């Protein structure tokens, strides 16, 4: 089982435990809405492009609302659990295309609940999250008003992006992944509070 598959299973277990009406970090979305998003992304090739292309977003949102309202909760969760269908491009590239998706949305569910704590990630998960952080940072923070260095607590530089005042963001790989994806709930330390606020306001979310 790949790290992406294990993270998918963990997300499904958390969703099953807390049910369809719990909050998430995705503004305006319950766990049912988030489940519908994941199902549409992997199973509706006609609607999935609107997740990334603003011009097509209206149709995607319509399909997602229909999916959320017309599909039984257990069916939604089962579809997520079973993974991408055979003809989906996400099937072929599951280990790469779905690792961040499953991790970020799992934390969207976990961290919207009371008394959450960061998880201790296994080495395979850390390695799978480590690889795409730089690419994600360039996508979401390429135009932020600071030169941002993402660093682990042991001093490893994970990525550097942007122009302007120096900002060092320090945290574990999972926390850096969430920060790059636009989640303010990541537990990190910042070398400059004012620059951090400006970067948070300017970055793109995923």
C-alpha cells in the first residue's frame, strides 16, 4: 500500500467516525461537501477541470452540489475508499496526484474539530509529502511580497520562493505542506510576524 493509499484510508476512517455534517477548514463545506468534492474530482471527468480552471468552476460547483445532495453518505465514503475508477487519470498517477490531496483534506477534517493535535507521520508519508512541496510553493506563493524559505526544525531547507523581505517558515513537512496549501491552522514558527501576515494574505489556496 502506498503512502497515498494509507492516507486515503485514514481520511475515510475519520470521515466515517465524525459523520456527514461536521465542519471542515474548507470555508462553507461540511464533511459531506468535501466528500462530494473528492468524488467529483476522481469520477466526473466532465466536471473536474473546474476545480482548477475558474472559467469552468460554476459547472463544477453545480455538479458537486448535486452529488452532495443526491448521494447517500455511506455511498460517498465508499466511493472515496475504493479510489479512482479504472479510466480515471488519477488511477494511473494515484501515488503522486493524490498524496497531497488526501493529506490536506484529511487535515481539513481533523483540524476543524475540537481538541485536534498534529499527527506523528511515518517516514514514507513524510517522504511522499516532501517531494512536491517546492512545486506547490511556486504555484501558491510565487508572487508573495517576501522571500520565503521553508525549513524543517533540523535546519533542512525545503523550498525558497518569492521576492522581498526575508521570511523563514519553520515546521515539520506536514505543517509546511498545509501552509503552502493556504491553511492557517498549520503549526509553524515565523522569523518575521509582519512578513508572515503579508504572505498569508497574498498566497493562493489549494
